C-alpha cells in the first residue's frame, strides 16, 4: 500500500478523525464529517490499511476531506534515512546513543498524581530491538519501566480487558 485514497471533500466542518494504519505504523489521519465517516473507513479498508475513527479534540478545526500524512509513516513522500527507524524523532540520536520516538503524553484532561509519557527506544546497534519506555514523573522524582515489544503488546490487551471489565461511566463529572 503506497497510495492514500482521496476522501470526499464536502468542506463541512469535520467531526471525526480517522487514524490510518498499515501493519507497522500510524501513517495518516483523515478528517471527515459524520456523513462521510463510513464511506472513508470502507475505502481505506479496501486499500489494505486499518481505519480507526476517533473523536476530535474540541480545539481542532479541520474541513471534511482534510488528510494529514505523517512524515515518518509508510505513506511519506520524503526518502527515508535507512540509518533511522521510521518512528525515530531524528533529534540528537548520536548524543543519546539511541533512537527515540517522540514521547506520547498520557493526558486525561484532568489533574493526575503522576505525569506519564511513553516512547519507543532502540539502541544504535544494528541488531538492537526497539523497546517501549514508560516514564512517570511526580515532582522531582522520575521512574522508568522498559518493556519489550511483546510485553507491551500483551499489556495493551490486558489493559483493554481490565477497562472493559471496569465499564467506566460518567458520574457527576468523574469517571466511576
């Protein structure tokens, strides 16, 4: 899959962001109005990509049909530097001694005791495998947990199962 399908562009305000994935990366986000979400999801699925509709943040303003292609995804038009993995932030790898993705902040839009970030990390050695680095910060103290890709995958499923069991629901402005 190297060609992104062209979504309908009715130019109405988008209400849905559709994350477009290939087997190994988040490649793009398509923004659609409610009327075009099913159509775009179906067209994307026919190209061999996975489409995951998600809500839009209230401060994001995009027209239906707008597509953002991530420069590190498999749809990127720029040539890939073979010395870096696609997900590498490419900022000062030599000094750090490792490739590192941008840290993804786990933001719940409410005060939390810990600040948590997650990133992919890989030593510069050619045979090194990437790992997932979870970092939590509370005040001046920080702790890091490094998981293999296999452990992170299993953790993803375990967390999804636990969240399904919890059946989170809104209750007076708090998750119960």
